[in-house]
C-alpha cells in the first residue's frame, strides 16, 4: 500500500495509475483530483475525488455509473469492486442465484 506522502510526491501520471480504479474505470476522477495535491489526509483526498464527480458533466456521471459492475457479475471488474462483491457474498452465488441476479439486473436496467 502506498502512503499518502508518496501519493502527494509522485508524478501525476503515477498518481492516476495508482488510484484510477477507485471510481470504477474512470481515471479522469484521479486525474482531476491529483491536480489539487498535496492532501493532508486520506479523507481530504477522498472528499476531493467526490467533489470531482459532483462537478462532472452529466455525461461523465452517467458513464461512471454505467462503468460500475452489476451486482453478482462474473465480468472483469476493478479490484475494489471485486472486494466489494466478495464482502457481500456475491462471489459465492450458486448458478441459480447467479441467473436470478442477472435477470433482476436486466429488469432494473430496462426500467430506466
């Protein structure tokens, strides 16, 4: 794990590489947040990243939401999403549970 001091000191391109998946496959969040370094705490870094998303265009926000892995998916996802889904027990679904969750995800997406 990299320290906050190291994140504050590395080149912006490395900063983005380290944090690019925090907001699912949206490195632009880390890119924009990194321009406000140095950060005094992990909380201030997180708050800046959230602020970047809040100030993003509607299209960027929609792309960010659409990039997030669906619950129970077996597709490639960021390490953060893998951990999130594993913690929720979604990586241990039976085939029947997985199929049900896929159907529910499809229904949800089509309702929008």
